[in-house]
């Protein structure tokens, strides 16, 4: 390990103390490709190395998954739920070291790192209960002495491609549900956070060993988009669940559709909070602040736009600017800090370019952005959250920038004018309204209101509960993960008809005479 001033004992707790030779890439998943080095955006230190998956490595992982599926699919669902329960218990055991790794490798605050692992625990709990509720429907047949019903069967191998901003939770959202459905999983974590993937693989490997279950139930591959392409083009992987940019989603969706596979896409967001004249200002500032700067603006549900009624505009602007002045930026492992770094210098470049684009289009800076320098900021990945007055029609406002840039937009007149701005972007993930008017809240939630997959009243755009289905519309992809009936995407529906009569009536009254 490279020398660092930080205490990195959490790596040893996760079995990752010696992960510099690239061989510790998870049980049954040793790879032979080029080395991928993971450097922390927190202090620039080398965390570890993994080897990229070659075509030969990939074939071995897929074959292990195929063999494991033959056994796993016939395990009763409640028994599969018991394995997921044990995984959840392991996560409770490793919550602190895994949360610290998430924070250190990705750069989000320690509280958010712990919170991400808690999301994994929560989805395991949800999946355990669901393992006894994978219900079909009994249907009435139009033919006498016939019975009809529909039921659900596992798909097989579920391929998961996750993004750096939630390096462990989104994987768990998929695997916990896929496993209780009888599927096996192969995961390609982000090449920007590969050590988190190794840690999760090793934790689940403990559970599989302790239950004498095949390792192929949980597979891991590493690398860039070329490794992801191995899965998206593979007919043996009936479902691809991919989280990332809209650009990536277009490629994945088209590739999977060409082979008639299924895809679950969680893509970009351009999320807004509408602030009406009746809004509670204290709640509004808290929701907007966390939504915009949490995870340094690198959530798909981060608040990008505030759509403020003209009567409240100046007041909200002043209060928000004052609140931004209190944000503490620094090492995310220090719980006194609110915001850590961006994931890497490429993200910083994108952030700076977005600010310049906004200015070029006529945007007025309210809170100045920029890169932080000096002690503690040596990586060049720490930036200041920025507020810009803008218009919804600006090209940069129409785009998603994964950084802490918040655009202030103004509306006048009726709420419908704000809703038009809210919906007037290509993305449709998360949305919120701050109001104390029942009529306004109900209109916002109606078919005439928000066109997003998530619509909230008096809370921000960021964050979602496990019990609800997570996902969005339009260029967000249309997929749904986590709660509600999201489990159905991981299974195939089958309609069954049973004739227990002594005759065989044909459709449309057709008869054959013999």
C-alpha cells in the first residue's frame, strides 16, 4: 500500500490490505487483464489494484454463473431469502469498514458512505420478506372445468453495470431482488470504484461458502466499457441492469434490444424543486441545500434547478446564498465536513466547463464556484458549490452536469407555469414541490403535474426509500429498481391453463369431426 496519513485499517477489516498485485478480485473471479489502479480523490493515494477481465476470464465467470443457476433456481424462494438475510447480517457486521471504503474511494461524506451500506441492509430486509410473496394471479377461464393462472419464473443470469456515485448500493438493489427471484448475478462495477466491488464480492463469498453454495451465484468482472459490452451483447444474459449516463443508456438499450434481451436503465436526471409562495422557507432551504451539494452534486437525484415564484425569489436566493457560506468542504472521512471531492479531475473539468457555458449563455453567478487549493485540497478534486441565475431554455440548464451547480429559475402566475418548466427538460427522474397548499400539491402529483418517476411534496429530490420503486421517465430510461413490484423485471411471466374436464373445447367454437 502507498503511504498515507489516513488510518486505513478498514481495508484490512474487509480483507483488502494487500490488494496491490491485482489478484484479489473476488472468489472465483481472478482476472488476467491489464491492471486498474484505484486512487482516492480524497488524498490522491493508491488504494489498490485489480486486473481487468479478459474475454477468457469473462467466459469462465459466465460458465460458473450458468452452472450455479441450475442449482439456485430450484432452491425454494424462502430459502433463497434466508441466504439474502445472511448477506444482510454480514453487511451489518461490515457496515463501518465498507462505509469508510465507499467514502474513501468515491469521495462522498462518511455519513453518506454509512448510509449507502444501510441501503444495502434495507434492501436485503425487503427482499427477505418479498421471498414469500412472489405472487401470481388466479384467472377465470371462459371455458368450463378449466383453470387459469399466471406465475413468475427466474430469468437466469442478470448482468449489472453500476456507476461510481453509488458504488455498492445500486448493485445490492439489483442482486437482493434477483437472488430471491432465483437468478444469479454478474456485476461490472465502475472502473472508478473497483475496490468497492471486490469488497462486496468477498462479503457475499463468505455467505456462499458458509452455506455450501456455488460461487457462481455472485460473479464479478472488472474493466471499462469494453468489458460491459461483453455482457450487453451476450445472449446468455437475458437482463442487463445498467446505471449511468443517458449516452451510455442509448448504447446499452439498443445493443440489448437488438438481441431481444431485457434492459433496466437508470440514467440521467435534471431534477427540480418548485418553490411556491406558501412554501415553508426553513424546510425549503434545507431540502435545496442537501439536494444540490450532497455527494458533491454527483447523485442522479441531485437538485439541479430551483423554480421559484417571483414573490419568493429574492428571499430564497439570499437565504440559500447565506447557507452555502456555511458548507464545510474537506476530507469526507471527517464527519464535520458536509462535502467531499468530485470523483476525479475529469469531473472537475466538466464542472468548470459548465460554469463557463452558463456564463456565456447569460447566467448570473450568485455563489462563485471554482477549484479549492491549499492544504487538504492537493488532489485538485475539491470544488466549491456554485449557484447561478439562469433560464430553463439555456443549453447548459437542459443538460445534466454531475457536479454541485444549482440553477435558479423564476416563474410567475399560476403553478402550471412552474410545472411547464419542471417538465421542460429531456430527463424525468426526480422532482419536488415546496408548498402548504393542498391544491398545489395534488395538482403537482396529478396527470397534469410532474412527468418524473419520482414526485415529492415538501421534501427534496435527493434520496429514496427502499419500499418505493426507484426510476424515471423520458431520457432517464424508464426502469424501476428496489421496492414496490420492481421484482417483476427479474422474472419472466407465464400464463398457465389447466383442463380438468373430459373434453377439449376449442377457441371460437371451432370443432373437428372424426
